[in-house]
């Protein structure tokens, strides 16, 4: 969900074409599959297009391919940190909700897989707030890089 939302927000911003977004899971259970039908329906109902998303698995090479790696929860963070080969890679790892102004001390994005629709709606709200924060941070970062 975060990939689709962030991509849409970046496409609608002055950063369109300047920032590359990709996503992956830390396990290989659903490689190549589209996202969960409930997640896709939640995104579509909110005006996003989830149709192109396919599952991939994170590997060490992603640290070389991207300037930042953003994870959803502490479990993902542990899995990704285990693949980091140096301090520079570890320093580029952030939690999604670090960018959520309503997160407080709770940086976890809960997995809505086992719950009902409310869980997907709640996650979408967290993702939207967090991705707004990411877009703002990127705008500021890229503005300062241009100086």
C-alpha cells in the first residue's frame, strides 16, 4: 500500500520523475503475486491504482540501488538490518511512521492481514500521513541539494 500511495503522491508533486520508488517484502511467500485483494480494494476506493504492484523480496542489492530504505515495522527492520553490510547501509534505514506526525512513540505499521476492513483503512490513513511527510522531507532535501 505504501508503495502505491507514495508513488502517486510523488507523481502529483514537483518531484515527479526525480524520485524512484520500489517496494519489497522480507519473505518470499508471495513473489510475483499482486497485492492482497483487500489492500487493493482499499486503495482503489481511495482513488489509487494498485493494479501494477507485484511482490518482490528484499535483498542486499537494494542498499546499493536506493538512497533510502523504509520499513513498516520492527520485524522488517530486523530482517533488513541483518542484510546490511556496512554502517552506511544501516544509516539509510528508516521506519515509515518516522514521517507520520501522529505516530508519537508508536512507529509500527500494523499488519492488517488477519483483521477486518478497519485494519486496512487504519493502515491506509497511516500510510497517507507518512507518505505526505516523506514527500515534504524529499522536497526539502532536494531543494537544499540544488543550492
